C-alpha cells in the first residue's frame, strides 16, 4: 500500500503549478517504510563510526548541516539489549532552522553547542534502534514501524508521535570541543 506523505504532496503540487493545499495532508506525520530493516541498528545516517568500549574522540568537523554521524560502540548496559548490546550515538549537525527550534525547545543542559545535537539512538518505548528519517521536523524515528510502535522524535529528541509521544531520547555523557575550525565529540 502506497501512503502519501507531506513531502510527496508538496512536490507533486509544486510540479504541476497547482496552488491548492490540503491542511490535513500538510500537517500529517511522515510515513516511513524502511522495508523490514533491522530494529537492532540505526539506518539513514550519513556516516557510521565504529569505536571500542570506553572513552572515544570523534572529529565531526566535516559533518554538513542536516547530516548525522553515528558512533557505534559495544556496551554491557542492559538498556541496549535490543540493539545487540551496541550503544549507538548520533551527532546531528543541525540546520539553521533546527538550531532556532532547539534554542526554544531543547531541555536545559542537554545541548552543549546549539549547532549539534548528540543523542543515544535507543527508542524509549522498547529499546529498538532509532533511524534517521531525513525529515527536518522529525529527524529521528524508531526502526520498529509496526502497529503501536512507530515513535517519531523532533530535533530536540522529544517524541512527537507513536508510543513514545511526549518522552525524550536519552543523552549520553559527552563534551563537544570547537577550536580552530575543528569540532570534536568526546564521549565518556
């Protein structure tokens, strides 16, 4: 079954020159179909960085606005049992619009630099992996798209749809160091 998304409607209408827009479709949540992707690993990221357990430094200088790098490292924390005992951490270089949104909506103390959002990619509902959607309004979503799962999260990590509506994604222990044109993520 093909579902019509807001992006599809806008692109179709823009291509035909039609000026009539349906508010219900424009405000609808993006429908994701990741075609049976694994719920143990995030998908949709621009770069995957594999690291050993423990402290790690990651240079994210080349990450362009809107792009997401994911650090994968082993852990024995039971919170990550649904992701194969791998902690996935996203570094999202926010667009200007997402920076503005974040300045108004980020939880106090959760963001060290408004240009970058760092978050654990584990769904608050059942611990499945979080994927990157490409939707600037809800850039994160649970990879489990079945039934009542389907959690979507905004650029501040707040659940805006699905089973995790109203819950925030967890934030890892980190520091972001910007110096001399270089940006380095330090994970504890």
